[in-house]
């Protein structure tokens, strides 16, 4: 994963974020989270935020921590944890609600960004041999993007999607 992050970081302009999702450290040879030092080495001038596949943790580099104003004195938010090293400094691992401290400062993606990412994800899924995907809760906007892709070029796999509860579900009902 670090190699892919480094390649992407070298392709984007300084000031842009390196954002990723979907990793599970248990499947890697070392079975551990990447360290803040590793992220700093591969992307010293661009903030990095990489969300674990289950959404319960993100790892960030020092620049992202600095931009979010997270330091040794930042308290853990309710429902979250800022992991720290043996010296009491944040180590770049933000658990659950602590991830919002960084996620809240990441520039919002455009609809086209989301559409492009969705297409890439669908293509990768199909290349892995999957023929169907079950999504147990997405916003209506994701459904609308999928429908748009379907109308334009079709989908490479079948998708069963449930709309998340709340206002979106009421709109559909």
C-alpha cells in the first residue's frame, strides 16, 4: 500500500490531500498499521489520510495532524481515541470519532470525483472476479451516481443497494 500511496503523492500537486480507503493491515506480511514516520517519508509535503476498510480508524501523516491542530495536548474526543507513542505524541492513528478531527478539514470531493472513484471501484471489483455486490447502507447520492453510470455505460457487476436510514430513506419511500 505504501508504494501506491507514494506513487499517487508524487502525481498530485503540493497542497492536495492523499486520501485512501479500504486497507486491512492483518492481510499484510507485517500485520500492522503503517507508521507516521513511513507516511511522512513518502509524503512530506502533502497531507495523508488513509481510512481502514471497516471505517473505525484512519492513519495520517504529521502534516495532516498539524493541519488538524492535533498535538500531545489534544484530548480524546468522546467516542474516539488519538493513539500516542511512548513519549505521549500522536502517532498518526485516529480511532473512531477521533478521525473526524482530520476528516472535517479535508476538502469536500466533487460529484465528478465520487463518480470517478465509484467507476474505479466497480472496475476493480469486476477484475477480481466478483459478479455481485451487496451494499447495506449508502446515501441516495451514491444510488443516483450508480444509476447515472448504468444509464451511460452499464455496470460491470450486479449491485443490491439499501439506502441509509434518515432523510434519504424517506425520499425513496
